[in-house]
C-alpha cells in the first residue's frame, strides 16, 4: 500500500511540475522584466531539470535511431564511393611502381659494356617454358628483325642463353640453366678455363673440366671464354662462384656458379647479331 502511495505521489509531483512550466512559459510572454518573476522561473527551471534530463535520455537515442535509418542509404552510398576511390588510388600507385620498374629494366638494357660494337636486337619475353627437360623463353622478335638460330642472348647483367628456334615473328631461347646448356667460361681471378653446365631451373651452374689443383674460390667471376667452338663471344658475364668443395681423391673440385642474371624474372633481352668466326 505504501508503494502505491509513493508512486501516486511521484506522478502528482511530475504533473504539477509540468503544469508549472507551462504556466511560466505563458506568463513569460506577458511579464516582461520582473525580478520576482525571474527568481521564480529560475527556481522552477532547477526543479524541472532532472525531469528534462531523464526525458532527453529516453528521447534522444530514439531520435538518433530514426535519423540513422533515414540517412542509412546516403551513408552506404558514401562508404561505397570512398572504397572505390581508395581502390583506384591503390591501383594507380601500383601501376606507377610497375611503370617505374619497367623503365629501370629498359634503362639497364641501354648500355651493355660487355657487348662492345656487336649489333643487337631488343626484344621482350612473351612466354616461358620451364620443365626438367626444357628451360627456355620465347621472345617477340624473329627473322623479320634479323634474328637467327645460334645468336647469343643477353640481359642487363650478362648472358641469358642462345637462340635455338626462330620464325618470322618469334624466337625460342634456351637458357644457360637448361641441362643441355654448356658455356665455355674463364674464371677471372683464378685465370682458368672451365665449362659451365646447366643444372635445371632455379639451380646454380656446375663447373666442369677444372684441374684438381685449381685455385678457384668463392666470389670469383665467370665470363664467356670465347672458346668451345666459339658459341659465345668473349667476355660476357655468366655468374659468380658461390660454393667450392674439394672432396678427397676427386679429380676436380666441385664448383657452383650462380647466374648473374635472374632468369626467373626475365622481361627484356637483347639478341646479339653475332656468329662465330669461320
């Protein structure tokens, strides 16, 4: 029973405050400037403040909810537009970086000191064939551009391989890492001759026909020797010695050479219009 009376009294007080506020608002229009009235109005505002705050806490979230529902479509559209704009910016950034990389790759082909005065044909790699039996690339130049079977192919760093098949518009180049490839080389520091043999994709070349007392060491540079039937002109960089082992009783050291050109990422090459001296 006491609970009922307290609830009834609270409702009565709330109603009284509301009516008082309405009355004061009405009188406010007529009272003008009156100190006594201003004091009453101020006291009533302080009494009514808790009710106003409680009402705002209930009403404001509801208003925010309906406002969000009304503008949901606009927000969704704006988010989609911003996402598209961000993706476009990322794509433009990636494209710019790719263009810069290609430009640098082309610049690397402009001046090849080891080529000398040998005429060249610039080409792009258009297809890669990689297996345990055939490691080659196809380039977009053929007989119409002056390319012929047997011509050496180089890139910015050094030797890539040689042309083995050719048509009017396309040529196939076998890489120096192909198991069938053999390149006569000179070890610059050791001043010794050897043959660099292909050992498969992603693997170092192996040196063969070295003397057992060879002074070859890691870090030595291998360049084409100009020998071995004159398949390649002299002085083209081939690779760097990365590993030397001297097994007890072996007739020659086991030497590995890493190709100086990254053959897994070939894009632009030059064909040397060169033939062995007859």
